[in-house]
C-alpha cells in the first residue's frame, strides 16, 4: 500500500508528524540556549520567562511531565495535519 493509496487524513497526519519533529526540536534547542544563558547570569534572551526555565528543567530531567511537555506539540501538530487532510479529502470527494 503506497503513498497514493493512503487516505488523505493519514497523509496529512504523516506530513504533520514530519514537520512537527524538527520544529519542536528547534524551539526546544533555542529555548534551552536562552534558559542556560539566563540561568548563568547572562541575560542574552530577555523573553525567556521563569515558566520556560522550569519547563526545560522538567524536560531535561526526564520525568513523566517533562516527556509529555516535549511530546505534546508533536502530537498536536500531527492531529492538526490529520484534520486538515480529512477536510481536504472531504472537499476532493465532492
């Protein structure tokens, strides 16, 4: 069963997954750089909030809420892609 045989909602979900992983990694790595620099006293990223620092510390400590915080954007964008694919499939099916 090739790509052309997949339903449109599944195609949208796969595209959303492929797009969401690099975006999530880039956002977390940039936030990590800002949080690390502000933790050590260098205010190079003025928009880094206390919440971002705590979130990154949770993610880096690998407890259950940290893993959820990291995986939630990936699952969310994948679900949005699947919904968009479903809508496109409904429009094409008319």
